[in-house]
C-alpha cells in the first residue's frame, strides 16, 4: 500500500480537528440550552410576581412558593409563627408580610 503524501495527511488531520471542534460546539450549545430550560429560577419567576410586587427578597419568595403560598390571601391559612419558621424568612420579610396583611385587612391564622 502506498504511503499518503504529507499534504494529504495534513488535510485529513485538519478535517478531523474541524469536525471535533464542531462536535464540541454543538455539545456546549446543547448543555447551555438544557441548563437554561431546567433552571429553577425560571419556575420561580413565573410564580412569584405577587411577592416581587410587595418587595420580598428572593429567599423569602422561594420559601413561600415552595410551601404553596402564591398570594397574600394564602397566608390566612397559616400562623405567623409557622411563616417565621420557613427557611429563607428573615425579619425584614416578616415585617413586609405583616404590613401588607394589615394593609389588605387580612390576618394570619390564630
């Protein structure tokens, strides 16, 4: 069998490198799309609009969403001490919630 010319070897190596680079680029693009699609931030963003409007910080908003509280009236079902126990609820979030509940003439469960 004849030995390939140096130009042919160089051309084949170049083609292989280009194909590998294109494959890597495709995999990176797919990984970025998958990570954006599976991002929990997107899920919270769709559901926490009411909480963002009253000025709650992200950890408090996520805690409320995780517990199934999507609007202020949902908090009537639970006591203030139970809300304070949620991971992500700080003193500022509690102050904001209590003020908003009073403003809308709502109260926590006794």
